[in-house]
């Protein structure tokens, strides 16, 4: 399940575009990719490889769980209330962007074909930091196998390939995904 996950093409890039917003101005939204790169910064890091391994593992769990929650509305069109659990996984502008994305999907009633799954690959991103992040992941998500369909079943987005850079840090004792960038690519790769 972790190698191939269901997701809608537009939704993936929307959260990262919103999530990459800065106080000085907004990055593109509406599915456009941001080409921003992480800024070097000094951040608190664990003192041993074992602690760093645990931090990466926790970041991966946060990422996959947030995706599972998003798939309910992005992939399957389950427009139950916005999942409260998202506030345990996402922070700052990233959480606000996820809520805005949810509202967009509710309004549009978009979903993906039943059983469609994109290709998702996630890797550790050592040395990358942004805004005081403690750990970073990089992912490649190919959503071409999961076109977005409107309520009439017509394709509204054919999908694409994006490289995500995701940044995590602790808020109130919990590691959360709080910032990220996205760049459209021609093929899927990470690292």
C-alpha cells in the first residue's frame, strides 16, 4: 500500500502550492507547481543516528497518514466533514491549505476512477531544511494513473508527475508537516 497510493492529480499539487506560501507573497495555486528550493538553516537535530532514524520514521508515518485521510475525499469522493485528525498531522499554512483543498473538492465533487492508484515514492532528504524544520522528506508522485473526474464522470485533470519537498518539525510535542514545495517533472524519481 505504501508504494502505490491513490490520489487525485490536482489535489496533490494544490496543497504544496498553498503550503509553500510565504508572508512576503503567495506561490502559485490552482495546481501550478512551485519551483522553490529549500533554504539552508540551522535547526535542532537529534544527537545520534538512531534518533535521526526514528525522526525520519515518524515523518514518514505523518506523511502517509495525512495522505490516507486526504484520499477519502480526493480519491473516493467521501465528503464527510474535514478530518479532525489532520490538525494532529499538519501545521501552519499547510493545515489551512488542506482545509481549503477539502472545500474545493466538496464544491467541485471531484473524485478518481474506482481502483485507480498513482505511483508514490518517498525518501529521506538529509541536509534539507526550511523555516526551522527538524527533518525533511522528498517524494515523487505520478498521478497520471488517477485522473480527476467531475460528478458526471468526465475527466477534469489528467494527472502529472511532481517532486515534493516536505518539511517537518514539532508543534506542541507532535511532529507535523508544516511546509513544502512542489515541482512538476517529466518522470518520477526521488533524491
